[in-house]
C-alpha cells in the first residue's frame, strides 16, 4: 500500500493496514480542523461487510432484533456505511485518537499525519507533513455514511439503494440511497502509528 520510509520516523511502529475515513477539501488541504469527525477502522471493514443485495433479498435483515451481522458487528439503520462494491460496513471508531499516523493512498505520497488533541470546543486539528489529503487518499476505495432523512428514521435501509450503482468508479461520489442523506469520506491507509 505504498513504500514506507526506511527507517521509520522515530517513535513509529509498523501496523497491519488500518483505514481512516476523513473529511476535508481533498485537493488543497494539507492541514485543517475537523478531525473529530474522522473515524478509523483498525481492521479492513470490506470483507466483514454485507452486500446491499443481501438486504434486498432479506427485508428483515438489520431490523427487529436482526441487527447483528455474521462478522459480529451491529448494523444501525439510522447511521450506516456503504463501500464502493456495495458492501454495508461496520462503523469506524470515532473520533481518530490524537497522535501521529503514517498514511498513504498507495500512490506516490507516504507521509506523517498528526491529529491534535481536542481544543476547548472539542475541535481537532490535523496536518500532513507532505502533500494534500488527495495525495494520501486511496482513490479506488469509496465510502459514505448514510442517515435517514427526518421522518424516515427506522424506515430506510441499504435495501433502498440501487445495486446497479455498484461498483463505484475510483474518485466518484458514492450513490444515493432513497430517503437518506449521505456524507462521502476519503479513505486513507494507515501503515504505521506512534509507539
């Protein structure tokens, strides 16, 4: 997923790839506030996901006490995630913990991301040592968070998506889901963290 510097910067250790779901202006941002809205998957959520077609074939999936998926994670019909191949994923952990992360998009740039502790208003600043958010975004990975619109809570699910919208092209927006608002996230690979 990108070439690691050798040796790693002081205080860093290699980890199995983790994944940050990040918000920000991808082409111009190399630092900003808002990391309190970023999440992290410490294991790859894709293979642990459930295809939207499974929700379409089994309308009770994710409802009425049927919210535990085979991989052991809980589906939340009022806050769910879908990735580029049409798999519904577990939520990442929010927020990303303060610290330093070696991140890459699997292309040219592998660099340090620093996430600051929350300020007095709970905002977390972040900054890249090199490049922009776009440079460390893995373009083939697409991810979006879906929330039912007001009055639609508990009435919407991934079954309301169109299977023909998948897979999503690298860099394209994620498709809409009927009755839901959506927030697209960039996906960054984490290849090393602070010791």
